[in-house]
């Protein structure tokens, strides 16, 4: 039986999407442990009353192979010490699944890391499409002064593995302000590289 076509209207100002089937949000407390300066994170959380850092609205027609999940992410601007607001980040549970992001509003980065620890940074602005290839860990970062709004789409059976970043004590690099209105990469001294066995296992993780 054929499904009927669906239309969803995205509001780039609010980051909302009409006709969504799901929504979730992450607050400052949900990002505990992601930042180098844990004390600064705790102070800001207490001072601001634990605000929403980012919210995701999506449309999920199903979780079977051959279909798509898509939606919109809205992330607030802000910093914890010299690190910008960011998402938790993940690799797909079926690691050979790709993803795309399409910038609608704001100024952000997509931070990508290969299983072996290589880092790539893609800048995202309005009407910018970022392709995240299979096998790359990825997270979004708002480096601007306004909300970062992006539309995304990925295969319905991809799944997400959030533990991969935690297991390595974060990503290999941290994105920090350069003090001049821009950003810079800094080595994460706590980073724990993945073993060759782990990398090989990830590269074989597919349908």
C-alpha cells in the first residue's frame, strides 16, 4: 500500500516544523560532562535556571530501511567559558548511514570525527548544505549570536550511538572562541583514542 505524500512547513525564525510527529529538547543540565570547565557549566546552569539549549522537531514515517526521518534543529547561542553551545553528538548505530543538514538561520559548525580520530569542520549558514558521510561522528555547534536553525534528513533505520563520544572522554578537539569573534580548535587533553579493534568494528557496522 502506497503512503500519501506529506508536506511540512519549517519556520526558520522559531525552528518549528508543522506536521511533526515528535519533539525533544536538551537543557543545560543534559549537557553536563561535555564541557572542559565543569564549574563554569554548573555556575551558568544555576544562574540561568537551566534553559533549553536546543530543540528538535521531526517527522518519522517509520523505522524501516528505504525511508527517511527528517526535521529541524534550533540551537540557542551561548558559551560555557570559552566553548560554544553544542549538541551531544553521535555516530549512527548503523554507521554506514549518511546524513544531510541544511542551514536556515544563524551561524554554526558541524564538527566531524572519524573513528580513527581525524577531525573535519564544516561551516554552516543560511542555504548551506552539509553532507555528513557514513562512519563519521558528528555534532552541531552554534558559533553565532542568534539561534542556529538547520533542517536535517537521514535514513530511517540509522539509529544513534551517543556513547561513542563519552567512551573517548569527548571528541579529539574542542571548538573554542578565538577571542576575536571567531573560533579555533584546541586539543582535548582527556581524549582517549579508540583501539584498532574498535575502529575496525565501527567500520564494519552496517545493515
